C-alpha cells in the first residue's frame, strides 16, 4: 500500500467574535478565532439546524488579513488543515485541542453588504491598502510570439446547455 497522507479542511460560516492580532516573542503574527457553521438535520419530521463551532488559528499575513477585514458575525470561508496539539496545564493535567490551521481565507459577503452596526467593510476603511497575496511564480500565458493568447468568440446560442 502506498503512503497516503491527506489533510485538507474547507469550512464556511460566521465568526463568533472579533479576532485579535497577537505577536509571538519572535515577532510572528497570529490570531485564533472561532467559526460557527450551521448544520441542518431532520428531527421528528421537521428540519432543524444546529451550529458547530470550529477553533481556527491563522499565522503571519493570513492572521493580519483576518484581523483587519473580519469582525464578529462576518461570513468567512477558509481552507486549512486539521491539527491536534496537547499540553500539560497548571494542574498537571494533559489537555488536548483540535483546531484548523488556516492556509487561505476568502470573503463571502459582497462589498456592499452591511457587516453590522458600527462596523465598516474592508473597502470603506480609510487609508486601507487592499490585501494582495504573495505571487509564488504563477505562470503567465503567452503564445510563441510573446503575445497574450487570443480566444475565439462563442455565441451562447450554439452551446448545448
């Protein structure tokens, strides 16, 4: 059997509180927050919902992005990995925690949607610079002449669906 390891989580929900940016002793940005995700189920011939709460930790630029643009009740979508950690507390009892380490974070609400009373959406923040993720050598597409590729126009009436 081949060695197969895969750990990927995708969730979408709402923040349960304002995330707070912290810095480690070595100067690395980090934030921890919780995301509530509604789950529907059938109970006694009726649909009902219940919220599941997931602990999330974001590091570096992702942490700065989350604390800058997301607030309590903001919709959020994130991609990350599950991680288990353990420690010994002050009473000498071993504690465990399972959390999601956020690798990517996405807006869900539109720019014009009101995020809540007393809060501003990201585009309205005075002097805010837009978040631009690092470019890790994404390929550029050119033809043999070095020009951008030319695409053929298609009439929607010709599509079979």
